[in-house]
C-alpha cells in the first residue's frame, strides 16, 4: 500500500523555471540586459540599536549629498533621493552597464522612544548614516523596586 500519491504536473513549475533561468542569465538583469526595477529603487539598509540610539545605514554609492532628502512626518522617517542629471554630450557606447543612480524612497517607522529633535545624519563614502537618539526616559536603566 502506497500512502503518498504522485501526481503528474501538467503545468511547468515556477521553482524549476527559476532555477533554469538562474543559470541561463544574470538574476539582476532583465531580458534586455537592463537592471530590474526592484533592484534599483531600494538601496540596501542596515539598522542597529545601542543603549543610546538607533542607527540606519543606507548604501548610496554614486549619489551626491545635495540629492539626498530626509523627512520626518509623525512616526515615519523617509529617506529619499533624486539624482541630478548631467548633460554629458560625450555619451559612451557601453557593452555592459551596472552603475546607476535612480530616484528612490525608503520609509522606516520609528518608535516613540526616539528624541525627534536631535536626529542627525551624515553622508560619507557612499553611505548615509542616520542617528536616531533615544529619549532620556528610554535610556535610563530599570529601577528595581524593593518589596516590603
């Protein structure tokens, strides 16, 4: 007696199609050798927490500091950029091109424990650092209460 029945698959598996394509062409490029839109519009981010603050690091190589914008509305921190276009009349005929600086926007929900008035940002070597300091009440250690 066989407890597991095997069914013949009538439609091609998405799983199989993925692996067939993965080795046939670059996963980051579409059929016209252009970067896929979802790969371009969302830069990589790291978020870390210390006792005193949260820090967001956003990888933004190729951007200029003046192209970056940071906005805080209610509990949403929005990091965005709109690169300025240069009118380069001497266009190169690229065989393959991966450098790209496109418009993007990333939002982060920040907790109420953040001191909104002292948020700082700096841009250094292609990485945007945003420091979100915690309010004093959030930093203070837990006070132990003695039971009588």
